[in-house]
C-alpha cells in the first residue's frame, strides 16, 4: 500500500499561499453589493512575505461606508485562518479613491455593468 504524502502548511509555497489567501478573501462580500471584495477591486495590494506574514492594502467603496468599522478586521481575521499564514496586517487607504473600473470583468458582468 502506498503512503499518502501530506503537505504541512509550512511546506506550501509562497505562491500557493498567496492563492489560498486570495481564495479566502473571495469568501468575503461587501454587505451592500453581492460581489466578493477581491473581484469588487477593494484589495489594492497583497503581499505574502518570506516569514509567511501577509500584508493587505485595501479600500472601501466610499469613505463614509458603514463597513469601515468591521470589514478590514474581517479580512485580517479570515486571512489569519488560512493554513500557513503566520500573521496578517490590513491597511485601509482612500488613495486612490475607489471607482467601478477597479472591478473585475466578472464582477461587472454580475452587477449588469458590462454588456
């Protein structure tokens, strides 16, 4: 019988870890828009460092967005749950200001903004 090899979180490549982090972020939705925040274009920067810490720079759809009080914390908590992530840091920025051109084509299609 052949032994099944298992991969520990520490053996996952940084590229795989980044993909897993992106998938985790895609599980988080803007409370007012039925599209995940990654495809919505709210994630401006995502860096997985050699020490497996993750840095995320993100924005919200508007400075007065009610999600400002909880969405960045939700992103940090969800990313920290990804196997292999040592820690996560989320920075909220308003520069550049968000606009709908930041959405993926799939998000635009889902929202009926692309014909």
